[in-house]
C-alpha cells in the first residue's frame, strides 16, 4: 500500500471515529440531561422526606403524653367547670356529709361575682416573657397581707367568676372537721373562707357549724 493510500485510510478511520463519538454524544445528551434532572429531583425528594420525618418525630414527641394531658384537662374541667352546675355540687355535699357522719341542715348559693385581679398579683405571661406587676381592684377573695399572688392574662372578669356558698352542719366536732377537709380536697375546687361552730343546745355531744366558701366557673371561649 502506498503512503498516500495509507494516509487516506488513516484519515478515513479517524473521521469515522470522530463521527461515531460525536453521534454518541449527540444521541446520549438528552438521556444525560434527563438523568441529571432526575437525580436533582431525587435529592429534593429525599430532603423533603427527611424534613417530614423530622416533623413527624417532633409531633410524636410532643404528643407522647397526650393521654395524660387529656386526663388532667378532664380533672381541671371538673374542678373548675364551664358552668355553675350547682345541682351537682349540692349533691356532692350531701354525699360528703353522709360519708363524714354529719347532717347538712342548710345550703345557700349566692349570685356569681366577677373575678378581679389581686392588687399584689404578678401577671404570668403566656409567651414566656418576664412577668410584670399588675395593680387593679381588690381581689375576690381577699389575699392575706404580705402574700404575692400570680395571675394569667387569660383569666379575666369576663370568663372567670366566683360563687359564694354557705353550708350549715350538725354533728360531732371531729366529723364536722372531716367534712371541711373533704370539702377542700374534693373534685370541685372549693375555697373555704369562713368557719364557725358552737355546741348544740339540745345535745352536748354535737355541734352546729357554718362554712362559707367559694366555688368557681371558668367559661370556655366560643
């Protein structure tokens, strides 16, 4: 083979190789672009999945005690209900009297009184900021001199009221005290504000007693 033929053959083969390589790149480029886009999308989906898994883990952690919280909330609604529910309260007094061994001779329920923030109260913010002192009208009931109360801005005269109650009893003095203790530790929150007792004129072994107190209502937001 002459040198010119050899050069022509080499050039032709080189040209064919160049054409094949160029054709491969031109044909494969759309697939390369699609693969790159798919890889980018995959990375984005994986990042989104990771973020969602982190959020699910956070919510799971926050709600792990939801049953306990719901039970506590139910107890609080019993302690300070959304309505006066005085019929159930009176029924509870009769049950407590029976278990304490005393006789209820009278029950009075007065009109409700709107809550007023104690003059010495420190408002406890709901956003975690530093509490600031609050000064308004006298409290219901009166806070003893020298004590400092805490209050929340969520508790207002519009949604929180106190109801005065009075209970007259007859029975042995230890049994009357047992009634008072049960009254203060029952499911319904009762603040005893006054207590008097005297010997029964007809039976030296018995006393008559009168208890003044407050029950509370926290109206739920509409």
